[in-house]
C-alpha cells in the first residue's frame, strides 16, 4: 500500500454473496483474496445454492494461506437477497462493509481506494466506484461505466432528480456505523441495492470514484439485469423506502423536506413504471398524473423532458417508445 494512505487503517469486511454461481465464483473469491488492503476480513457467504458454488468456496478456503481472515459459510435455507444482506451486516466486524457479488471480480485495490476515500474529512456514508463491464466469458463490453464520469460527492437529490445513472450496489462500500439506526431490510423486499443507497443518503452524502473497482459481469441470470428488474415487485421496494424514511425522521437525521422529496420521487417512479406497462391511451391518462406530480415537486426539468417524450410518442404513433 502506498505511503499516501492514511495512518488510520480500520478493520474492513469484504462480504461476498453467492447463489448458484459455480461458473463464476472462483474468480470472484480469488478477487476478494487478492485485495491489497489490510486488515481485512472476508466473508464468502453462499445462500444455500443448489449447484457447486459452496463446494468451490470450501475448497478455496482449505488451501488459502494468505494475510486475510477468510470465513466461508452456507445458509441452511435460501434466505433471499434482503435477509442474506441482513445476516452479513450483523456478522461484519469491520467499520466499513464492501459488498460484492458472486459473479463479479473485484480489482486488487478496490478496498484500498474506497477506504482511502471513506477516511477523508467529509466522511461519506458510502463510496461507489466505476466498473468495467464484462460478458459471461470475461470479455470487455465497456471499458468504464458508472453513475458519473468522474470523482464527486453524491447527494440525495442526485438520486431523486435523476442526475446519477447506473448506480451499482456491487461496486459500493458502506459505512456500517451510519446504518445502525435502521432495522434489517424486510425479507420480502426483492433488493438491497437501492434500499441501502437511500438509507445512506438519508444520513448524509456519499461519494463516487471514477476509478474502476470492479469487473462487473453481464449474463442472462444477473439479479440486477434489465429482465430481473422488470420482474421485481416494486411496491415492496417502495414500501421499504417509506419505512426507512420514517425511521430516519424518528432518529432526527432526515428532515420533513427530505421525506417529501423522497415521497415525490417514489410517486413519480411508480407512475412512470405504470406508464411503460400500459397501452397508448392509458399512457396519455397516466401522463397527466406524472406531470402533476412533477409540477408539485417543482422539478421543471423533468417536466420539460417528459413533454418532449410525450410529443415524440404522439408523432410516432403506436410503435413509438416513451
């Protein structure tokens, strides 16, 4: 580790979550073990896979003799993503928690660059890095992708006003202490990604690094792929958001204005999702609701963009995309 690294080096937990990923898990766990940062505990946790994922993890554990503390475990039943994350956060002894997916590959300095940023004076609630997109065979699809083009802080408005694109939970590290006010994520919530992002931003700003921290794999079974997202039970996710707003307000860390901002974002998001899933005539009616919601929230740029989309849809007829 370079000499510019802060003298403070807290224990960090690298939590690698896996489920039925025998094709990719070896590269994923090798990426975790190759991390340059110390002290580091690695928890490789299998959510009761039905393939050979756990056997591969156990074999790696038996022969590992490196500097990190490696724990390999298997849930007795399949918990699902939310409950699996809850268990890992309870187990984590580190001050920061690096979340990693069993089909991705962390670059060796992923933990080091995020911890360095975490320890800067503004103390962000999370750090997310850029990533390299690869296919199922490891071939590069995009050399660099991410929420923003370069380093910057990340605020709640960046999410609610759509300034950040392609936020990726598998490229994110969390300040565990900042999240202690919240109970576990509801087991029926189908994602942890946006939930932990919102929870963190209700506490304080996060940070984005333009440096690549992860080689993120794209394949047909991605839990966060377009098809999987389209099938997600969004009302359960929105219910989790609303529950978290109440917790943050009760703890005195979120203001009424922030609560209203998030509620408006949820409303617009739900209307937009319904808009995409309806017929043309239904879309015209739903557009009125979207416009009214955006006028009330004062987000004029969104209003202008939506009007442009609506005009394009009318000119293009039934085959035009909203």
